[in-house]
C-alpha cells in the first residue's frame, strides 16, 4: 500500500472470551478495505480503569490505511457491533472496544472523533502495548506516570 496513513488502534475486551475477541478483531482489522496490518503488540491483562467488571485483555495494532479517519472509525464501530458490543452506560464492561488512538500526525477534534485519543496518555493499557510496537510514539514521562496501574504482558502463544 503506497500512499496510506499510519494509524494505531487500541483493542480491549473484558466480557466472554476476551483473548479470542481481541485476536479475532486483529484479524478483522487486517482485512478492512484499503488497510494493511503492519504490527501487533502482545496481549496484556489490565485491571479496569474508570470502569467495572473483570480484567481486560488489551493490545495495540499499527495499520497503514487509505481510509479517512472518520471512515476508519466507522469500520471499527462496525466490528464492535458485530462482536456484540452494547453501550448501556459509560465505561460498561464490553465484548470488544476499538479505539482509534493515532491517525498519522493528525489532530482531530469533532463530536464523533478525537485523535490523538484524549485519554491515551493516562492509560498503561494503551501506552505499554503502543510502546512495544512504536516506542517513538510514547512519551517516557507518560509511561512513568502510569507505572502504578495494574498491567501484565501475557506470554505470546
């Protein structure tokens, strides 16, 4: 893919078979139109932040895409819906959560989309997997500030 934009997507799940849901979502992202999966982090287990329910399985993927940021977000929301995601209340437990973290160097602020993701610098479950695949995109001070958050890198299988 010659002229695409590099984007980073955060994945998470804490309902049902969370590990399988995140791995299936990685596969689905890899075949989105005009999109190629370039890198994927390991899976991480993390305690919910500003949420309830069981621990999350999290990861981050790097894609190169020809989709616009709003079109990529729409595709991600479709994948969430297909995985049974419902939104009964803010930060409810979820079968699948897909967040567009970064879209090139774009700064987008709209009612539907904020990139860079507004809370990513506060969340170890985003920063640690992102640092694994794109260390240049993570500020060391942000990593240090989130060091007390409970997170565990899972062995690759």
